[in-house]
């Protein structure tokens, strides 16, 4: 897909900046706050500018949504079929410590009347992760494909052409330090069940990284609503929908605690937040068994 190939170029540019620049300065907080209420780091703005510049020139893209923009941005191609949304640098609080960060993206096809109904309008989704290697996963045509960038060949090489999410894993990924403030009491019981079944806990604090580990190793990722973030913390349009699409294509599940993330109506506010749980089908059964 042409848009994904353009995004590849953006991933390489972002990875190059982070590899060659001072990570501490890239993690400096700017004078900006985004519409999601997060502090904006220098690298957030650089990543956003890289992706925005690439997508604005693509004739297939009608509009662009970014965590760093207040509203959807129109391109000059008013009859183009696609909306592209992204979190340009997920986990940016990790930059100064040189811990894994990522980019999350989603491509939606407009209905004939110019609307988007929900997550079922997605034609492709994915994420790039910037760590020891620059890699990206794309969910498209009912398949999860996984690539790694080769500096030697100056290209992304295919590592796996059909990743499947394990029906049962051994890792739960959740910020347990917030458990006393979770609004949905099922999550504390769910964590106890995971511990009883000898699951390990892992938490990077970057959805791209924690979600990727869950895709590769199985298990569950969750971010419940809490007393501070009463609607949840995960942004539906460029975090929740894309990862839900990835997990459904890969054989897993997604939920906001009640329904599939993909069934949530398309938001009027592009920064709408939700609670989320993603995992394999065994973890779904485990969560659904809690009353």
C-alpha cells in the first residue's frame, strides 16, 4: 500500500534523528501541551513534522489526524479516499532515558457519504518501534506482517509474513501502581488471576512497545480508567482503534470493558480517550469470567 511505503520513510527519518541526536535534549519538555493534556517533548514535534510533511503530499490522503494537532488537517486532495491518523512518538517520556518508543498509525477509508462509522473502516494499521532495531508491523489484508530496517541494505526486510497472536501467553502488562484508583474493579481481580496462573508482569510505559511485546509473546495489555483519567488514557483514533485492528486480525481480542474497540462509534473529538484491554483468546475468557 502506497501510504504504508511513505510511512516507512518517516520511520527511518525518526529513527535517524533519535540515533544521532542527544537523547536528553530530545526529551526536553517544550512550551506546548497537546490536546490530550500531555507534556510535549522536542522529539514529539520533530516526529509529527516528519510524518505530516510526508502525508500532506500523498494524493491518496484526504485528511490527517495527529496527537500533536488540535483538529483533523485537510490535505489538498479533497476527493482522496483515506484518513490517516497517528501518534508520532508514543512513549516520548522514555526518550531521555533511551528506552523504547514508537509510532502508532491507522488508515481509514471514507464511506461514500464522506463519513467514517467506526474501527471497521480501517484498511490498515500498525506501529513502528525504535529500540535496538527499527522495526514495524502492519495489519493489512487480514495479515500481520513484520519488518526490520537494515542499515546495510538501506531498506526494510520482511521478518514474518503472517504473525498470529498466541491464544494464551504468560505476561500481563498493566500499570499496577494505579490499581487502587481503577474504576473497574474487575481489573484488580484479573491481575490476581494472572498472578495465580504464574504470569509475569512487564510494563514499559509505551503502548507501541508493550503492545508489540504482547503481539509477539502473547498475554495481555490493559489500561483501565482510573480516578484521574475517568474516561481512560488511550486515545481511540490513533492508539485504541489501530491496536484493536491489529489484535483482531492477529487472532486476539480488544475491549473497552464492554464491547470491542472496533465497534465504538467514530469520535467527534479526535483525542477521545478510552479504557482498553488487548490479548489472546484465553485472556479474554479469563477476563470475561470475572463478575
